[in-house]
C-alpha cells in the first residue's frame, strides 16, 4: 500500500513523510483506519500536521494544506487508482 502511494506522490512531486502512532500491531490514533484494516482492506491515514489539535485554536500550514490537496488530486487522477 505504501509503495503504491509513494510512487504516486513521487510522480506528482509531493513531499511526504511517514510517522507511527501507538504500539506495534495494536494501532492507535482517533481514526477508523484500524477498524477498516481488520476487514483485510489496505489502509493508510493521510493528513497534515496540526499544532494544538483539539484546542480552541488549531494551526496548520497553508503549504501543507495545498500539498495534501495536490496529493489527493494525484491519487484520484492516477490510472493506478482506477485499477486498484
């Protein structure tokens, strides 16, 4: 899954990085990715870094927001996504 995604992001010239959250093979975070992956569905959480998440004032970078848009556009436009 990551190799597939990485090839699309690199082709679109979108910088990316990987982070781990939680214990190995346990998962973590507040998304439904762990619930989806138990049904043998390849799952990757993607998002932008957020400063002070869940605080009254959250902060993100416009550049990060744009790059996520660019990544999603490349992902959904890719021929690979149609065949996957």
